[in-house]
């Protein structure tokens, strides 16, 4: 925060907490998945289409987010069975953070080629 003095120990702790939180959420892919699930439950293929995340990465991120209890999963009785993913109470608490990031990105657009993201 501008104008606030932090000790070196506090800065290291704050950086560590932020780093761990970003790791915990799976970085940019995790946040995209959480954002999509805030609109409602989705099947794997719907998440894949909506986020553009490749199959392998999506599988890994979904597993990480489930293990962190940020999202949940249930399997349908359909033949073949299908997994449905949903946001948990814990994940829903990220809504304001994700919305603030979106607002910041709208205010301060970054000019980048899609290949560099």
C-alpha cells in the first residue's frame, strides 16, 4: 500500500502468502475455471470450450482445485457417466477478487499477442 511502511519480515510474509495463494488457485488457468463455474455447473467439455485450456492442463487444474476444495465434482448416472463441476462456498468467496481483476484489466488493458500469454 502506498504510504504504508512494512518491515522486511512483513514483506517476505506477504509475498509468500500471495505466492502460495496463486499456486493454490492454479495461476491464470485456475482463475479462469473458477470464473466459469461462478456462472453455473459445467461439464468438462463445456469448461474446455469456455476457457480454451487444453485437455491435459484442464484435467490437472480441475484436480488441484478439487483437492483445494475450491470446486466440487459429481458424476451423473448417464451412460456413459459424466463429471459435472461446480463452485464451492470456498471458491465462491473469490468472486470479488476475480471481478476486481477483470475491472482492473478493463481499465488498464495490456497489449499482448495471444501467443505470448
